[in-house]
C-alpha cells in the first residue's frame, strides 16, 4: 500500500544510518518513504498465553469445555498431512497445531498472516512483534 500512497510515513523503533541494514532485510525501500518518525509506543501484548518450559504438547484441559476443544483440535490435526500448506483460522483450528508431531512437515500460516507459526511460546520465546498481531486478542 505504501507504494501506491501519495505520502508514506514510517514509524520506526530504531532509526539507523544508511548501510547499517542488509538490503535483503528491508521490507519497504526508502524510495517509497516520505517521512520517518521515531516510535514512542511501548510494545504491548494484550493477552499473553505461554506454554510451560519443556512442554511441547498441547495445553492441558482444565475443564470439560477445554477437553472438548482439545478433542476436536486433535482430530483436526490428523487431517494435516506431511507437506501440506494450511491457513488456520482463530480458535480451535490454531489449537490443532499443538497436536502435530514435533517432526511434522506441515507448513502453517495463521489467519493474521504469521507464516511458520507453532505452539504458544515459553516466557523466553515471547516476541512482542509477533504476539501483538494476534487477531481477536487471542
């Protein structure tokens, strides 16, 4: 969209000298940018969901409703065959990822565009850039 705009303003967390960033890591070339402003907003995660350290499996059901959700997600995960590329919606579909084997070759994309998504992160793996993109605050 920035390429079609009459004026493009980029909010940047870090403003660096030309040549500091590898050109292959640039998403929007400077030729399309008219203004740069420093970011002042804190990176917030509205709802932080974590998995326990060392836990690679699905979340433990704490009630009957969660057990039903897990059962549906477990069944859905069996439909995801090796080599598939799938786009999963919010809710139970994304929960199905937790039931895939660790060596799965299924390529997952979330509804909000995250490619290569997987289980909830541990506390050390949290990335505010990824986690704040989650649609519907999940």
